[in-house]
C-alpha cells in the first residue's frame, strides 16, 4: 500500500471484517502488511490475534464434528454430504483454510423429510420436528 492506514481506518477495517465474518481472512492481509511495517494499533492487533486464534480452534472443532457426523450418518446407512462452510473450506489455500469463520454444519441427507424425520426420532426422540 502507498500509505499505512490511520488508527481510525484500522478500526474501520476491523469492524467491516467483523461484520462480514472475515476477521481471519483479512488478518492474513494484515500479516502481509506487517512485513512492510504497516500494522494496526497494538490494542487492536492483540484483539485481532485473539479472534484469529479462536477462529482456528473453532475450525478444528468443526472439522472434528463434521467427521463424527458423517461417520454417524454412514453407520446408520444414510447417504449424506456436508455442504457449504467446512466442505468449501477444503478448497481454500492452505494459508487461509483455518482462518475462515465457521458457524453451523449444513448437511444434505438423501431420502427426504420422511427419512430424516425417522432417523431423528431414532437418535433423539422428540414430539417437535
């Protein structure tokens, strides 16, 4: 960049990245700027680093849960596929893969509503579907 962002601009960048769930991905860019001595204010930098480390931990947990879910569905004889989020992350560049912010696990199960409802009732009986 031709000039380093001002402290206010750094906070604006952080807020935009946070709003769009891109704190980890944008931090990768911050790391590149760090080599050019263009860094956010220390207080913001430490907050950002903390969020990135949390993001990495949550991605590891989500990957484990996706594997467990897929194994559980396979064992029940259901054909399924993890969609979006964690599945798409596998196509990210290695340096970005663990930096995306994850939330839920989306899964498609072959067989439609009746198949899924029957499976849910076997695993976790409920009166509400």
